[in-house]
């Protein structure tokens, strides 16, 4: 079973790090994560940027069950299950260290008569090794992506795209990204022909989930550049109920 596989993985992880699973205490309830939970999720490289008030609203959501793992009196990890009627049986949010999170998952599975679905953004193995360890155990991964989005601030989006290009060691002057007077958008790379699209086409091009080259025919250099930059890995917890 999933729980048995997790327990075996917990033993393996504890041996690797020279700790014991009994060092963690499992508690249920929002009051056990209220003080330290936001600090914990803010430590993740890809995360929701919430205010203290927004975090308090999350953990007080109707129907949500919150399990937390504590070690030496400090919060190590937490998971939020069943936020809203549309997320029954889903782990809507999670944060913390690998061992503590795995212990929580095993504990939570023991509280339910069915398997739980862990919602995940599109992390890389380096950013969230836990997700890839779970896949190796046979867990099905369903990475999240945005399905409904409207462009409200083009300049901020352009800045985000440019930052991604620079982060990939690309020359930003090679990239053209402009909003045209007729309301369409232009994307281009070096001397390759520009690509023009409307807002709906642009959102799919930038946020996927399909690669740009699977959507639009383009020159080789443009394909290589745009398939590296896009889709942008921007993913929000909490928009599911909007």
C-alpha cells in the first residue's frame, strides 16, 4: 500500500541522515502552524507570496484538516488537506523538510480510507526532491498549471520574461516582446521573423502547458530560445476556488 511504501522510505531517509522518525511529533489543527507556518513555506524557492493575514485565512478555511510535524519543539512540516468542497481528498498545500513531510503523508493516509492527491507545482528535482522520490515509489504526479488567466499588467509580464531569459544566461537584447497599438503582441528572437498573437494565444504560449514549438511553427533559433524560456513556471495555490 501507499502507506507501507512511505514507511519504508521514511526508514531509508532516516538512516541516510542519521535520525529517528520518533523524533517528530504529529499534531492536528491550525493552532499548531499559526505561528511558524508562513515562515516555513517562505523558505521554498517556488511558493505563494502570502501576507500573514492571507496565511491565517488559508489555515482557517472550512473543512481543511491540517497536520504538522514538530521536532525539538519546532515546526518541521505541515500539510493542508481538503480546503473547499472541490478539494476533498487533496493535499492543497505543503511545506517543510523531506523526512517530516513524508512522515506527515504516511500519517495522513492512515486517517483516510482512500488515497490522497498531492497537488504540486512544476518543481525541478533540485527544488523539491520529495516529489521525485514519491514518483519513484509509484505515486502519480499531476503537476499544476494555470488554466484561466488574464493579462492585467504587460510591463510586469515582460519583466518576468526578461528575468527568465537572463537567468538562462541569454542575451536580453536578443529578445523582442512588445504590445502593439492594435492590441496584439509581438515576440521575436534575434533576426528571426517576429511572431504575432492575440492575448489568448500569448497566454498559452507563455504559460503552456504545451511548449511554444508545439503551438506555433518558428525558426530553429526561436524554437530553441522560446522552448527554454516558456512555459513560465508560475503556479498559484488558492486560485482553484476563485
